[in-house]
């Protein structure tokens, strides 16, 4: 028996589903079909000048362009031996937090929530959750204003450049962020309450989690180390020696770690960096597990809970916004850029994008232009893990009707929050 979903809507980019199942419910074949063509942005970057590169690379995605442009800047700075100012560091922290907040809030309400109520019409969804929809829009608006303030514009920011920023935000604009904080915080609690009370499908599968890692600090705009399962690597070692790329099935790269799939994103960050999560966010997760009488093993063995972890992260990164703005107001400098000389070199950037670890690698030639480029996006890394989860899920839902099976599959796919547009860059 074949089960096919030609197109899974409410994901970023085009994806479909194909499976072949025996009469006994055994999965014989299963695949997430990538329905977009290869965009070849890595090839487009070859021969580009350094200042052009981050702007081009941000076009990989319209939802998380901030992540791409910042990571490109970091990679180029590593290649050129540039150490940015403390002010630049905090400004990048600030818009990374805003990037995650706006992406999570949009995904949770407008892409994922309807699955839990079998609502196909967005207007009906908004009518049913009018208070929550207003809260989500307030939360996202707050985050987008931060990106616009720091990045120069909301979509495809223009001020982040290698060495810092071409322009730094006005002090009064930073104060406006703090003025709107309490309202955004209340909105995040409404979002958490909504996803705290959902009935999540059951799924039991031991997962390998991968994320940036730093002792007692929740991963942010730059990765110092990579934690995967019980192993910790430098970003360079993980990228060069541990990530196994499968390029036989274009257009999306697929990766493995020691031959196995792995999971990234909110649930991976929570698992690997629990001590760094703020106290209020920890409390909500503990209460969530207590209400459902589930253990850590149950919680981190069910990737449907990635959605709840995204809601938790909106609260955590809101607090990071408040901290970083307060520091920027006290330690402000009018020097936005570090001067540097263009030279040959190679550099890797690692950043926690909304969906997980983003790797950007560049080589710069004698003429100061890009000679090699490699980008591994979060979705390219977790697509294989999504397929492994689906192989476990399908036998468990074999007694459901075809429509309910399709609905459950879509729910899991959207819980992962895949960005196919990033994966086919």
C-alpha cells in the first residue's frame, strides 16, 4: 500500500511525502520529497567580493535572512582574522534573539496550531483563537521592529557587514524596545499557555540531539562548540570531520553523524543547554512534564514537543533582548566598524538559526574574492531524522483512516518547522 501526500502546505518551501507500507504495517519505503529546484547560491557566491557576500547569502531565506547574513559576516571575519567590538557582539545577539522570536511565533500559530484542531481555514483559526492571534502578532511585531532598528530593514537586513555594522541604531530607538518589552512578555505567556494546553500525539524514539554548546549559557548568535549526543567538538572539527554529507539525492543536502540521523532546533537546544535556560522558561517546562506525568526521557523522545520548546524559547529570548538592550544603552560606542585588510584566508561561522545549527564556510583568494563556499542549513541536517521519526510513527497509526494518517504525518512534519527553501540553497 502506498501513502502519498503530493504537497505538505504550511511549510517554508515545497515538500511532499511518499511511503510504501506492507499489509502488516511495516514501512518498506519512506521519503520526504523536496519539490523545489537547486538554487545554486553557493555557486553564485564564487568570485564575489567580500562586502557583497553577506547580502547575497541573506537571499537564501525570507524568514531567517538575519541568521544567514550574520553567520556570513562571522565566517568572513574568521577568515580575515577580524575581532569585532563588544558593541557589535551585543547588537548581533540582539537581532539573533529577535530573529528566533519572530520565526517561532509565526510558525507556531500560523503553520502548526491548526494541525491540533483540524482547521483548514486560517480565518476560522483566528476566530477561534482571537486573543492568541493578537498576542502572536504583537510578539512578532516586537521582534520585527528590533530587526528593522538594528538591521536597517525588516527583511534582508543591510547594516550587518564584516567587521561590525555600517550604521548603529540610535539610542532613542533602543529605548523604545525596552518600552514595548512588558507587552511582548505578556504576549509570550499567552502563546506558552496555548501550547501548554494542547494534546500532543505520542511518539517514542530515542533521538540524537545536536546544537551549539557553552557551559551554563544558552546558545546564541555564535557557536563556540558543538554538542551532539554525549560528544563535544569544535565547530571546525564537527563541520570538517564529523558531518557526513549525502549529495546523491539533490536538490537538498542531507547529513549524518556516524551514520545516524540527528535532530536540531528548539528541542535540541533545550536538551543540550538546560542550565543556560532562564528560570521562568525552565519552570514552564517542568510544569508541562508534571501535568502530563512524563519523564525527561519521554519529553526528549517525542519530537512533537519541538513546538512547545519553540514557545518556551520565545520567552527565553525575550529576556535576552531585555538584557542586551540594557547593556547596549550603558556601553554604547559610536564606532560601528573594525578596520581590516583583505587577504587570503578561510573561515567558518556557526550560529543558532531558529531551526538549529547553521554552518557557513568561505575561502578567500589572493584577489580578495570568494573562491570556495559551503553552507549547511538546519533543515538539510534534520530531514533524515524526520524520516526516521516518520518510520516509527506510521506503524503506530496504521488503524487510523487515511485522512487521519495524513493529518498526523503533516503534524509531525510541521512540528519540525522545516525550511525547504534553505535546504535547496
